């Protein structure tokens, strides 16, 4: 076991200023996604982690986004503002850079702008958004916008720095599943990150933390505030147990850690990995690692699902169903079943497939299958890390 977590003075409240020592593209040219591998150096932090844990990263906002808000308000950035649950004021520019989320405006800011707008067209538009029957329209309107958009669209509503700050949420750290084992990499943490880039309201948007890591952190120099978030998610303590791991896309991250961990410990239990993404040629994350693990017998089965390599989309849950009999044999024989990735769709679809396989292959009724899966969860043999 790794050393206790509390041997370090660093925590969420006092993050460690780590250096990122590697930033490389995992997806290949032509991919519809930008997925990167990062290495974060923990040397000198006293921080410890285990397979299944996550790394918390505190990002900073893009300087140009901060400058735009200052410009729209006619502010210098030196204005003092108070943040919730703080006792001392901070400069407005500092608050916008590292303390506040520049996205996610709510109805409250629209109400404030409506009360302050002096231009007739602006007043009318804001009033229209706030009518009871415009609830869905307002939601869609806000989903497309960040605070800077609203300040640009309603310039006659003059806000002070503090008035704007009072409508903004705190900039929260982002948690990423760790993609390495401390048995192999004791002083560094690997991350598998999908870089979020999209467009709304005719503006290019970026995921705050993913773009911070990919675009603004200079390899080897920029201090990046991090902390380890410990999890109950992890490989079985008994190395003799079999593991089934379902992790499409960046959901593969913790299972790279699991397999490294079990291989380093000489675990005798078998590993079965289900991985999927859009195209094999461009999106087979850590392909070399997986093929090497397979060649060494450290991964007994590697089932791959490529959704866009053929007309009919194939997903990880489809591969599960194709291998239903063997999957049931593993589970009924004591295997642990793990899922990591998208909670909204993938994890639900995998859960549905698992229940179907248990019912069909185990000769159980729908209700009995539900009870069987509940027991798997109770026994910690069905674990999910979903987001």
C-alpha cells in the first residue's frame, strides 16, 4: 500500500505548485477530438496516490477573457472586490483571473441588467427574457453565453466591479482520473484529458481547465496548483481476482493505472479491457501500451469498439453483448466489473447491458437480475467512476 495521504502539507486548501513535464497529443491527425497525455511531477510534495484516485487541478482563466470583461466594464482591474467567505478584498483582475468562473450566467444577472439598462431596445429585450412564458428561451439564451457576452449585448446597463462579482460563481478545481500507477510512477501522475473547444453565440469557447493545461501551462515552468483526491474506486485488494474494465474515450485513464498496478504487483487475476472511441486509426488511446500488455499476457482480453469505422455504430455495450456468455462466466466466477466515463449516456447503456447479460446468461428474471447487480455493488464488485 502507498504511504498515508496525510503525510503531505498539501491539500485542496493548500494545493501543491506542480510542474507539468510532458504534454503530448494522444489522438492522431484527422481525429474529431483533441485528447492529450500530461505528466505532472509530484517531486517534493509528499503527496501519495493510488490507482483509482483523481488529481484536482486549479486552472486560471484566459488573460484575453479577463481583459475583455475589464474593457466592457471600463475597469482598470485594480478595483478592490470582496468574494464570498473571505475577509480581505482582492484586486478585481486577480479575482477574474483565478477566483471566479467567467461562464455560467444565471437569471439573476439578467434581472440586474434589466434594472440598470437605460437603452430602450436593451430594456425591452431583457424584459422579454424575464417573462414567465420565456423560461425555456432564457435557459437557451444563457446556455449560449458567458458574462462577457452579456456585457457586450447590454452596454447601457453599467455595473460596478463588485456588482458583477456578486453574480459570479467561484472557479472550481477540475478532477481528472489518474492514468498511472504509483508502483510504476511514484513521483509523477499521468492524466488523459479531452481538450474542450467549441463555438456558441459566434464565439470560440474553451474548457477552462483543459485549455489551461494544453495552451497556457508551459512545460517544465508554469506552477500548476494540484491536489490528490482519494477515491474508493480502485482495483481489488486481492490480486487473484479477475477485472473487467469498461472505459471508452478518456474513461480509459484509470484502467491504464489499474493494469500497470496489477502488472507491477504480479497479480494473477486476469484483466479484460473494453475500450471504444470514434476511429481506430486516430483515436486508439495508448495503443502501444495496450498491445504490449496484451503481448505480455497482462491483458487477457482487449475488446475494441469504433463507432465511426463502419456505417453501423458500434459501442462498448455492443461488444459486451457479443461476449455475453464469457462476460457472465467471469462475473459469476468472482470478477470485479468497473466502468469509467460519461454518466449521461455511456454508463447508463453499459448498466442496461450488464443487467440484460446477467438476466439472460444467469437464467434470472428481470427482478432477480436487479438484485444480483445490487449485490455486486454492495460487495464492491461493481464500481463506477462517472462524470
